[in-house]
C-alpha cells in the first residue's frame, strides 16, 4: 500500500516537473522569437527611411516621395525626428518613399531646392514638387498622402524645379561657397594664416578670376558675333580712302595757312615801302631853306598817300 502511494507521488512530481519544463521551453522560444524579430524591425526602420545625396537625388524624380530637409543642430528638426521616423514605418505600406536630406552634408541640394528654413518638407509625385505647409505629426503626414491633399497645393514652377538650369546653377554656387568655407577653415586652422590674410587671398583670387573670365567672354563674343564693319570687305578700302581724304584736307589747310602768312608778309612789306615813300615825298616837298611843309600848303596826309599810291600804280602799269 505504501509502495503504491509512493509511486503515485513520484508520478505526480514527474508530471509537474514536465509541465514546468514545457512552460519554460515555451517562454524561451517566445523570448528568442522576440529578440530575433526586434532587429528585423529595426532593420526595416533603417531601410524604410532613405537618405538623399547629390549622387542619387535624381531617384526622387520617379514615383511618390516625401522628403525632409534638416540639420543636426536645428531644435525644430530634432522635435520632428520621432514623428518622421514613425511616418517612415508606414511608407512601404502606403507606397510612398520617405527620405531625408542633411543640408550640412549636402549643400548642393540645399541650393537646388532653395532651402531657407528648417525643417522643410517637400512632396514629389513623378517629378512634380510641392512644398508641404501642414501640421507635422504622423497622422497629418498619413492623411496628406492617403487623402491626396497635395493636389490642392500649387506645384513648384518648372523654372525653379530642382532639375532646371537655374537650380543647377544655384547648386553649383552653394557647392562653391562650401568649398571656399572649407579652404578658409583649412588656411586658418591648419596653416595658421590670420583671418585677414585669408580674406586678402580670396579677394585677389576673385579679382584675377574675374579679369580672366572677362577676357574669355570678350574673346568668345568677338569670335561668335564679329563686328560687321570689320567683317565687311569694303571696310579697309573705306578706311584707307578716309585717311587719304584727311591727309589731303590737312595739306590744304597747311597751304592756306602758308598763303595767309605770305599775304601778311606782303602787306607788311607794302606798308614799309609806303612809309619809306612817304618819308621821301615829305623830304622832297620840304625846303631845306625853310620852305613850308606840304601840310602848311593845304595838302593833307591822306591826299599825299593817294598821290603816292597813284604814282606806284602808274609805275606798275608801265612795267
């Protein structure tokens, strides 16, 4: 009897230990499944939120995208990060690509999309961009995409689209500014050049590059759009004829000036001759014995001059 009871007791203990073992096994399996599934969900989250750079930004021109532009130092961007991550988890189910752009690492994209405030969110559908202006919660993002509220927003003009020539130029300008900033930091931090010295270097570089660019543009303009007067065949003939005409005019002017000088000299000589003749005439008319001068006999100087001129004319006619 005692042996039977002991057997039953050991059977009960064995059955209880078996049940506890099964429970422990189930708990272990549950824990293993949870631990293995958690990294997978983390991987999904990391892959669902895409990162856009200068090298792959053209991928957003196809399909539907929601893109966030942020900076790590921006407080508003830090507040938006949890909601944006939760929204990214729903992107695959809704067929929307969720992406982010760090403007501190991608200055070209900052200029391409004209980012003036942070954070900035854009919606893109098959290359057509619209700026999101609504509330910044996960539910608002979901309703914006699911209910297609983006259709009520005016799209960005093609002139200011990220793939336009103007925005490509802006992107290059922003990249250049970032390159200059890095060079400035390198010269001041690594080389020990003072700040004012760095400014002088950049000023001289800007001056010489502007001169070189201006000369290149002038040469291109002269080559592509040559002047008509230089390209015409009659230009040099007209130029030569004009030079000859100017030379002839100068020679005529010199001859006229020489002629005027000769006339002036002749007049002066005639006046001198007239003066000498007047003196001779006066001497002839005067009396060494004290006879009165012509003026005392009633003859004026003008009458005497006329007589002398008439006598000279007669002498010239005789000659």
